[in-house]
């Protein structure tokens, strides 16, 4: 079912033709910029996630692709054609809105069939199409219900079926799972991936939820204040964030401000005044002496020990607090400098001796390439 071979990762192929392109797209509302000079290529069959905080420009970018907004400058391309001035109904794109209001007086069947009827599709074809869609979203047998007789998750799936009814080449989904609670959300995320894969369509999903983006996406575009600040596969965004903003937005991370120094033997080293410690930079590190930058290390990349450890990167401190989160625990450790860091440990064994280590001295180590250095 899932195909993750290299041949599907068209973005890695410099000769591949993008299906959707934003070229230097900016949008300003009454002099206030909402989207700033976005360049983005999305490929066929991608499940692309736009991720960013509230007000970062995600919806505006999507609306410009759907044709509900016109860029202030730049152009939007679909399938090799400049569609910047095309009205929404001429674009091979459908959008499922943030508030996916169904028609309350209509049955599930009529909600899904609505656009097809308006287009004058013959009745038997409509019936066939709607039944196929009901099967796809696992609602066969619900055709005659009214929206009020459905759960939140079921309503969301009807809205998805309705958005898919006209078989758009691209489906835009703006916070599609925002109204669902956590468990239902996770189930529906997997459903969405299955549906997208089985239809071989291009989905662009807007979310402010980083876990959702990590679960769904072939690639993630991170937005911050109108800028598209990083576009990469989920694991690359997580392991190699391009800035402090991305590092901090996606998952938990410890950030130490450092300057570049030199060891007695002439190797590059880092010194962080805020943690009062020297750090060993990653193997491929290169930067001018005295430059200020940030060392970033994820909590799960660090190891905790009660015994002193001899390693390149060692910090020491007192356990301030432990949060038990079921599958793992987070340890807040106060370093001697007063700087507080987070270290996480998987809860592999049920009787975990470490769980009683409040107010104890611990040593924290990690491998040379477990952290990354960020310059912005
Ligand atoms: P997001 O979807 O990431 O939360 P939006 O794209 O909705 O962000 O908004 C980006 C910025 O543009 C925000 O500052 C928002 O207030 C502003 N904005 C969005 N739509 C309009 C509009 N129709 N008129 C004026 N400002 C708008
Ligand atoms: Mg929005």
C-alpha cells in the first residue's frame, strides 16, 4: 500500500516537473503583508502539509491556489499553466474549508451529490459515484442520515467525500481535523493517508499541529510570519531544522547559545556561557572563530546516568522534576549554571529505578552527531 521508494520522491529529481508552483508569491492586505515571497513546488501524489502558527499565512497561501485570493505579486502555476488570473471554478482544485459546514437540512447522500447535481451529471452516475465515495470514507449505510445524526468524525468524513465528489486533481484541506478529539484525530489521519494513496491524488493540508504534519506529510512546508522558512521531508525537518524557529516549533529541543572556540590541539570547539560548558560540535562542523551560534539537541538524544561519564559532551545537574507521560518520561534537569534542560527516557521497563531520582545529581551525555548547530 504505502510506496516510499525513491522513484516516488519526485522532489529529489531535479528534472521532475512540479504539479503546483508558487513563484515569488506575496499577498498584502491593506498594506499588511500576509504571505512574503513564497517559492514552492509541489509534486503529483504528494500529501503536502503547510505547518505554522496562527496567522503565519497558511490559509492565505491555500486560498491563492484555489483562486479565492489574487497574489499582490508573483504567479501560481498548476500543471505547467499560469493560473494566477483564473477564477476558482476553472481550476482543477477543490478546497475543504476550516469550518466544513454541511447543509443541515440535506441527507448525507444529498450533501455529497450536491455539486454533481448542479453540474447536471445523470442520476445513475451520481448514485454510483456517491456510493463509491461513501465506501471510501467508510460511511456506506449512512446515506439517509442528516448531519445532526452523525458524530464529529463522521461529519468530517462526509465533508471529505463531498470535496472529493468532482474528482479534483488537487484537494486543499484547511485544518481538516481541527474539530476532532485526539484519538479520533489520529484514526482519521491514517484514513486520510489511505484515501489519498488509493486515489493517487495530490493533497495539500494546512495544520498548526506539528505531530499531525509529521504523521501525514510526504513533505512539510513550515511557515513563519508569511515566510516559507523550510520545506523538507518530515524526518529532515525534525533532525536538521534550518533555524531556531523550526527547531523549536517541531518537537522539543534544548537550545544553547554558543561561541566558536578552539581547543589546545587546534580543533574547533563550542563554548556556551549560559550552560557554562564546552561542547564538541558535529563532525562536519565548520565556522569562523568567535561566531555566535546555537547548539540544538533533542531531549530523546540525551542519555541520563547517575555515575560520572567520560565523553566529549557531558553536562551535570540536579533533577528538578520528572513528568511521566506513559511511553516516556521527561526529566527537567537544573544544570549547575542554573540553566534548565529537558531529557527524555523511554519507559521500557515497568519498574524503572530512574523514576525516583528527584533532587539527585545526574550526568547527561550524547553522541557527537546527535546535536545540530544553527546559525539563525
Ligand atoms: P493562518 O492560516 O496561518 O492562521 P492566515 O493566512 O489566515 O494565517 O492569515 C495571515 C495574516 O493575514 C494574518 O495576519 C491575518 O490577520 C491576515 N489576513 C488574512 N486574511 C485577511 C483578510 N481577508 N483581510 C485582512 N487581513 C487578512
Ligand atoms: Mg488558517
